[in-house]
């Protein structure tokens, strides 16, 4: 009787190991797919890093240029607002001259 129970226990253990191995093999393919995608993402990030590396040294110059452009555009906007105000004041006079 003890021999029969030992044999059944060993068979049950082998069955459990077979089920675990089959489950792990089923999980292996999706995990491999995830690994492949992560490798592609890593390569893309490295490519972006290599493409943008020259911008780092010129970032200060770019910021200064954009600051100057912003200041110039602010002054231009102020002049345009003043011109709009003056044209708004002159509009009634110009309309009356056009009607006569």
C-alpha cells in the first residue's frame, strides 16, 4: 500500500510540474513580445537622444534669440495698439469727408 501511495505521489508531482511548465511556456510568448517592444522603444529613445544632442549646446543661444524676438514683438504690438487708437480717433473725420 505504501508503495502505491508513493507512486501516486510521484505521478502527482510530475503532473504538477508538467502543468507548471506548460503554463510558463504559455506565458513565455507574450513576455517575449513585451521584451521586443521594449527593445524597440529603447532604440527609438536612443535615436531621439542622438538627434537632439547637438541642440543642448545651442539651447542658451536659442533662448536668448527667442527672448529678443519676444521683446521686439511686444514693442511691435504696443505700436500697433497705438496706431489702432489713432485710427479709431480719426475714423469719424475720415467718414464725414468720404460722405461729402
